């Protein structure tokens, strides 16, 4: 299990379409919103999907 909160920067196993690996957590709830640190696009993931994708917490 990873510990994360608003503002945490995470690294994913697979890159975004823009090639970026780092994301900032910008909203937490049932779903979690992540903003790509390279292209600034926002995606929404369920907690379980996020857990699967996280490589590490930065
Ligand atoms: Zn991106």
C-alpha cells in the first residue's frame, strides 16, 4: 500500500501519452484526480487503478 495525499507527486509504471511519468494528486475522493506534471492534463482514476499504476511516491 502507498500513502498519498493532496499535493503528493507520484511516478507511474507507464508513461502518459506525452511521455511524462510524474503526476500530482489534485483531488482525493472515491476517485482520485491526477495532473500530469509534463503536459498538465488531468485524469481521474479509482483508488484501485491508481494503486496498480503507481511505481513510487516522489
Ligand atoms: Zn502528460
